[in-house]
């Protein structure tokens, strides 16, 4: 991801604006999946917020994966700062070629990174490959509960006036219908897509 300044700006927004989302979605995904321990893989982890929230709320060990070395360093620092260094590892790798053995991941999560993946069918196939027989993947984005969404929009509007009328529209090619077509292209079935006011979440298993 860009320059050191770009990375610093991204991390500041994650920490100061979007932080409430991570425990919200961690709790939701843990409840939906029934996972209580094992390995959680946070794909395109950025500062590691979602994966670390899963680790903090469960017995899971978090693998914080990002293609950006700067983000990997930030995620490792965040794990140490939260006292979770012994329950997490930060890894520089590509989602299209995960350096993990088959069936080793119990919960795969990713918020806000699908738009940066160049070959979604390949990435989806790789994620399914590393899922354990009862593992679940939750991939996509959203702004949480109405109260969290409102607070995020208010804080973002102070930084970017385009947020004054709500979150910006999704990028072309990130619509649920497009993701459904690419999931089918990857041979993934069944899957579910849960639409939210400001995004959607893909869920699938092995």
C-alpha cells in the first residue's frame, strides 16, 4: 500500500474511526460459525483489527495476513500492544497463493479488502482450500449496526465531505451479483451473501 504516509493515514482511520466495527463483526462471525478455538485467518488484515478482535473474544490463534510489509509490521505491533503477541502472527503473503497447508483454518475473515484482489475466483478457491472441514469464511464489508454506521459517517464527514450524505457507493465490480458469479466460477457452492446498508458479506464453508 502506497507510501509510509498512506499507510499511516490508513491506520489512523482504522484506529480512530472504524475501530468499533472489529469487535462487532468478530462477535457476529464467532456466533454464526460456532467456532470457539482454532486458527482465524484475517486476509488483507491492514492493522489486524478484525483478526485480533476474534482472538480477544475467543480461543482462536490469529494469522494476520497482508501483502503489504508495512501493514504486516503494523499488525504485529498492534498484537504486541494488545498483549496478544503470543496468540497471533503477522504474515506477508498473497491471498492468491496462501502459504498455508490444506484444511488448517477454522475461521477466515476479511473486511474491506476484496476490492483489491486481482483474481477473485482464484482467491476464493485458495480460501476454501485452507478451510478445515467445518471451517467458515466471512468476506466483504459493512458498517455494523445503525448506531455504529451513524458514528462512522459523522467522523468520516469531518475528514471527507463526501461522507456527509452517507458512505460512498461501492466500486464497480464489487456488487453482490458480481461476487456471486465469481464464487460460482470458483466452483464454490453453496454460499450465502448477506446484504447490509453499506455493503455485504459472503459466507461459505468447505
